[in-house]
C-alpha cells in the first residue's frame, strides 16, 4: 500500500467517524416526561416505573433495557388480557417509532423493578438508566410517588355489599 493510499484510507475512516458522531445517538433524540416510581408498602419486594417517552428523532428505535442500583433485576413489562384475566408479561423491547409518543403507564407498558434493595420513600428520587437499541443510554431521576386508588364519587350509591 502506498503512502498516499494509506493516508486516504485514514482520512476516509476519520470522516466516517465524524459523520457518526454528528448523527448523534438515539438517547439524544428521546425526551422523557413525568417519570415516576410507584411507592410500595414496607416488605413489598417489587415496584414499577412509569413515564412518557417522546422520540424526537427521525428514525425509529426501541428501549431495550433499564437499570437502577435500587433493584436486583429491572425488566420491561406490559399487561395483556389472557383468558379473561389481566396478566403482566416481560417484553424484550419497547418500540419507539420516529416522531411518536409512547406512554409507560399502569395497566400497560412499564419498567418493572424486582428485588428492591431499598425503601421507596415518597418524594425521594430514584436513578434509572434507560438503554436504547443503538447502545446509547439516558439517565433519569424519577421521583417516588404514593399512588392511591380513587373511586369516583357515587360509584357505589345504592349498591349493597
């Protein structure tokens, strides 16, 4: 290989690296809104995190995993109706179509925290790392919220239990 060809190849390689860096990562195009972790009673070993993910990029991607030092295992989950019962199931990824919003919410897609290593105290924050299909990641500080089931006023008027 001649001296000129070697430098040409090095130049092309540096240009390719530069283009990759300019293109950015999936994490750069994801906006996270309203992240939170559900507070659970003492002794409850599992919880879940919810949020809204906006893929502001022009390419679709996927959330592949999440992690936190506060749990032994973190999995992506959804709920499905099977034989008349709602069941929670692990999913391999959560698709994030370009330009769209994906809601992680109770009764649907969520991040499951299994084997909690600490108490989840309302108003404290829990650090989560979201990892996307290209390997990029995004750090999220999600506040712990105490969620209460609220009944609509008058839901059971006149009903005998």
